[in-house]
C-alpha cells in the first residue's frame, strides 16, 4: 500500500520539478550551509522542542540528501531504490500509529532546515500534516536596517513571549499591531489558553482566506491583521466560516492593493484643477457674492465635521475648527456644514457618522487619528459617503486620509533655535509617539544642526508618566524650547511654538502652524468641480493618503517681527527651496543616536521611510517612550497610530 503512496508522492515531486525548471527556479531543496556564507550571523539560540509549521520547512541543513527531494519535499528517487523502500516503511508506520519521533532542525529568517528527519517531513507533508515536532536551533542574523530584518527581529521577540511561531507579516510593526488589537502589551507572556484561542482563530480565518487568496503576494498574517483592524478580535474564535467569508468579501480590494498601498497612494501635492467652465467659476471663493445670489439652497454640499472633545477643550480640535470657520467665510454659500463634537470613543464616532449621514452629509471629515477604525467601518458600510480621516499611514480603500508634512516647518523653526540659542542646548516637547512625530523631531534637529552643529536637543514627552519637564530643562540648561503647536482656549498659555526662557513671559519667537482651512477648501472645491475621482493614484480598493506640505499652504511657519532681519532672510531662502523642491530635508548622511548610518549621502528618504521613522538623530538626547510609560489618555491614540523601534535586545 505504501509503495503506491510513494509513486503518488513521486509524481507530485516530478510535477513540481518540471515547473521549477520551466520557470528557471532551483528544483531541489534549499541548503542552509550554502546560504550562510553570504549572511552575517551573531550567534545561536536553543528553542528546545517546538511544533514546526510544515509550510515553513524550506530545505535541509547540509547538502547530503538534497537531490533526493523536489523543492516541495516530495521524493524524486526511483521506486526500486533503497530510499523508496525506507520512505514506504515510514509511511506505513505513520498510517498505523503516527510519527512521534521529533526531527532536528535549524531555523533561520523564519525558515526551517532539517538536520535529521528529512523522510519524516516528506511523509508528513504528503499526508497533509500541519506541524511536526522538532528540536530547533535558531541561527540569529546580524541586525541591519532593512525592512526584512526589522520584521524578523520583531518576530523573534513576539515568538519568545507568545510561544507562537506560525504567523508572519510583510510589514514592520505588524506584530505589535496584532498585540494591540488583541488588547495585549507587546512583551506580555501569553497563557496556554490564549495561544489555543489564537491558534483556532487564525486557523478559521486562514481556511476561508485560502479559498481565494493563494495567489496574493501577501502572507495570511497580513490578511488576518487587516481583517482584525475592521472587525476586531474579541469574538473571533466563535465566528463561523460563513461569517468570516461574508465579512472578508468587502475587504478583498484592500487585500489586493496591500502590497503597493504604502507607495503609490501618498499624494504629496494638491492636484492641478482643469480649466473651469462658467458654472464652476461661480463656485470659486472669489465670486462669493455672485455665487450666493445664483446658487439655490438645494445645491449646497452637506459636509460633516467630527471632533474629538470640543474646540474649547482640545487644541487639536481648536485648530480644525479654525479651518471650518475659514470654510464658512470663503465657501459658505455652497456648503451646509454640520459639527458633531464631544466624541471620545469608537462607538460614539460611529453614532456620529450615522447622525451625519441622516442629516444629509455626503462628505465627512473625522478630524482625529482616534477615529480611524470607526471611519473604515463606516466607509465599508456606506461606500457612497466620502469619508476623510485626519491620520497618517492608512491602507484602507474605504476612505481617504489627510495630514500635513509638519516636519518642513519644524526644520525652519529648528534653524531659528540653532541660531538664537545662547547655551547650545535646546528643549523640545513632543506629545504622542505616533506616525510622523519622530520625523518632526528629527527635522527640527536637522534644522538646528544646519546652522549650529554643536547644539544638542533635549527631548521630553508631555504624555509620559512622571515627566517633570521644567526640571529636565532646568538641569539641562536649555535656553530655548520648542513646545506644542496648538493652543487650547480653556487653558491658554504662552508656552507654545519656539520660546525664549530668558525673556520675561517666555517670549514666543516662532511657531509651526496648521492651516486646515486651506486643505478643506481645496478638497471640497475638487468635489464641487466634479474632480473627486481624478487623482492619478486612485485605483479600486486603494486609499488616497493626502500628505501636503508648505507649498500647499496647509503648513507654514510664523515668526516674531523682533527677530533679526538677516536671520529671517536666511530662513525664508531655505523655505523657498523647500517649496520648490530644490532642498530635501531628509537627504544626505543621517546617523542615529547609536551613530548607525540611517541614510547615505546620495539618497533621499522615501515618504514611507519618513512617516514610519522609528529612530532619533545623533544630536538628540532623549528616547521614544514605550506604551506602558504613557499616561492613560494617550494610550488609545498610540495604540492606533503608534510607531516604535523594531530593534529589540535579544
């Protein structure tokens, strides 16, 4: 009976062999000993006896029996060979009582290579087994700053405390994201029952996903994570295959777009509007009086604004509300604006979107990263709505996101700080460690370094528990501080922007500013002109990420008239070069706090590299805080948009 199985297995091997040869791929098992000479390693770890996912077994440690198997681990040797006889006996034994003896293997970069037990693996693969028990030694690669290595180091940390080695991702930060969605801190040890529930949940999802997703260039883990972003994890283990199948269907375009979503969907500049006809010209702000006289009330576009807290209690919301007021002043005759505030939870956000829809809103701005999850869910439920969320780095095709390249103005403020400092020590107050925040800090530091290489930036976080900002800056003897960029009407202060501690009343010298009204006006004018879908990077299932800078008018810097004229001429000259694109802030040689080279002299960091920046420059004293060191109010925001270093100590 087993020899019949061997013949079937050999036919599978021959088929795979022919396919590999036709597509010019290596047709045998990979050999780890042939790969390691080209890789830097830093040691080994004994993982003990673990369950090895069969699909992750890539080959053998040595070249001894390589040619006996095709690349799918099926046997290639003739049925009359001694090898075939031993394989058949082992197959009989497996059918009768199962294979219990563990294999011995090495793991390298999430692939397993068999030292002893190749035939056992072959028989188990042929029989459809999911895992095989094995004693495993991990060969640890040397750290580098590549995307692949960031993912693998994060995986090593994750598998150590979770005991899970059967999920993998193609994006850095995904293991942390998974823990966040599950409501667990990254680093917290998983209990056996938690692993069991997770394994069942992933298995249920993968069964459904693989019905259709085999050919997608993403991992099942990538698909699972996107699914959890929308539907959550809480009752995952009890969801039926039919439920998962139904919920997964509207996400399929997102899954297909996922491999490229981080590159082509970032819109860096406002699109140029085509020549307007007479009707469209009547919609321009410059013809406001004529527009108000001729436009019927029914032609007004209903627009909803969803606010975190209120404009009086939140500086962030206050700045967006100024943008709304700008709209009313410049486009009021064409718009009916609805405001929904005091929103703090996802459930409240979903309720507010529902209220906005019933109020007739067809365009909805959800003005906080906290609202991203609710915005995605509402976008799936109501695809006819135009929902835009104020956040960075979204990969959902059910909404668009918008944010500003604040780092451009931060660089200019940093130049001023570097020129004006009297102690070569400058303070910087950051708020949330989220996407884009590190770029702002580093750009400020680069601006300082450009004019004053000797100066140091002392970084503190206003959301970190027990952080005594005044004491830290006093002990560091800083002369100037870069504080928050927005003010809160209920808690007004002169400590925002760049201010001078030596002046009475902490004199404000300069500040980055958000001009959200410029963005809102441009987007709504595009909709009124019928050009919403003209954005060149828009494809089905892919999001648009607006990320505009100083050249759009959405971001700018204001400065005190008391500053030296020649200093401001220098800053204005650099500003003009940023606007024209002649000067790229994150270019040239960049080194982090460990003096590791992060960017070579002839390279410019990509938008994704800037957004996901998880390191600090070498002229900064400070750190990126962990989630558990933050105040309670900051945690929801950080869990949605948090960015952390993927390089962890083993």
